[in-house]
C-alpha cells in the first residue's frame, strides 16, 4: 500500500495518471458552504473572511480541495471577464437563497446584436448595453476597487487558509469557452441559428473572446498565487453548453477553441481543469486528443453527464477524469445511496490511477450535508490502491 499522501500529492498523482494512496475525493462546494453557515450570497462574495470561516466549519465535506469561488472576480469587476459577470447575470436578486430570494440567474434576452461591432469596439457594446442599464448602479470608485484591489484582498485571505489547513485550492483562475459566452450574449435560440446561418462569424467571434478570456484567467491565477499557493496554478476552464451538441457541432465549433485554450494555458505554465457540462460520451474519440503535444499531468477533465465508465475506457492513457455523483442524488437521496453510487464509480474508473471522485457539476446549495460527506467517506472506504 502506498504511504499516506497529502491532498496535494494525492491530486498530483491522479493528474499524472498514477495510483496514489487512495482515490482523491473532491466535491465542488460552491453555494452549499455559505448556505450551511447562514451567510447570504452577498456575504459569500463580498466578505472572504466569512466565506473562509464557513469553509473551515465544513471541512468534513471538502475532501482533497476547496473551491475558493474566484468567480467573485468575474461578478464584481467593472469591465470584468467576458462571461458570467454582472453583464450576463441578474445580480439585483443577490441577497438570499431560495425560498427567500434567489441565486443569480441568466438574462433571457439578446445582449449582443452585432458581432462585427463587438469585434471592432471590444466589450463596450456588451457591457454598456442599454438593456443592462439597471445592473450598473454602483459608484465608479466601488467598481475600480473590485476590479483591482479586491482581488489582492481575496487572494491573501485564501493564501492564509491554504497555509493553515494544507488543503489545495480547486483553481486560481477561470476561463469560459467562447460558446458559453455566446450563449449568454446571443441567447441559446439565436446562437443555434448563428451556428448554421453565419458559422464563419461565430468562429471569428470565438477567436476574439478566447484571447480575452485567457488573458484574464491567467492574470487571476497569478494574483491567487500560482507557483506559490497549491492549486492556484490551475485554471478552471468551464463549458456549460450549448446543450445537446452533435458530434459535428462539437468538432467544428467547440473542439478547436478548447484545444487551443488548453495548449496556450499549459504552454504558459498553468494546469487546466476542464469543467465540461452536458453528456459528451459521443465526443470521447475527439476528446482523446486533449493532451496531444503536452507534458504529462497538466490536464484534468471534469464530466457532468458523460458516461464515466466509457470515459475511463477511452481516456485512461490520456487524461485524468473527474466525476460524477448526480446532483439529484445529493439533494433527494440518502447517504447509503450516495455510497453505493460512489463505489460503482470507483470500480469503473479508479484502476491504474487518473481518477478523482467528485460531483456532477457543483454541489447544489440545498444538498444534504450527510450526502456530500458520503462522497468523501466512500473514497476512504473503497478507493485504496
């Protein structure tokens, strides 16, 4: 049996397709931790010390990494990242969890009307769109603080946490795939039409968005402590859609920019945590190429709905995989049911290393704490190498 490892060593082994002392377990806990601590969504993002105290109280459900919620940078900044920021989410309902209030929700309207205008003038047509006039109600001084100074304050708080508790961060920076951003800016219906009616323009806009996203993601990772703070060297590369992509759409509009992003990030010295939603089982033959030309141990793919057994069979010699205990099971199931599901995932995916036991996307805010804890405990019970 391998000697007991630290969380960072355990994850490092998995990323490198090696067997650790046991399977790492790492639920992505975002909203559930502040919810359990009685914090508002506003406190969660604005007051990192409160969030960290809440995290300390929830170490029993954290496992081998913690999510530092660096999406705060996206949501609060003046110009911000190009996706999931205050331009694309309605932050006016930003105080309480349901049923009292709501967590952020997408605008159901087209924000970007003209691709060429955005490419020519940058993000001004998006960020200063009249449709979003109610979003930007803060004084300029406050916007500037959150764009530049707040990141340093936030990063310093998490540096102290990692030093004291020796649990690595899930990420240091965050990047959205261009198709995600175009979903937000064009709306799903309009983007679907664009893919067929103006494919060249979608590709041109995707190149434009990707360059900006990569710059911002790497900048955030450096502020969080890449190279100094364990986990901060990882850039979280998220794709939430569009849902139901055919293999043809995936290969033509998703894959080229995904591969380019991974290559650039790894080439700059970062690790890439690919958080790819939806069911991509039919795209596994393409995904096998994600590490082509790259050094070992730099990429992990977190699958939401993809068949994990098939993913392991297709990718076992290429890339570490993560996933994927269903969200519905965490909310409505029992610890015994979660335990059984985790045992099957370990049986299907753990052999030979290269697997991290985790969740289907992030843990829902209203999950049962004992169900999330069951994930961490299952890795210790069934995941020994």
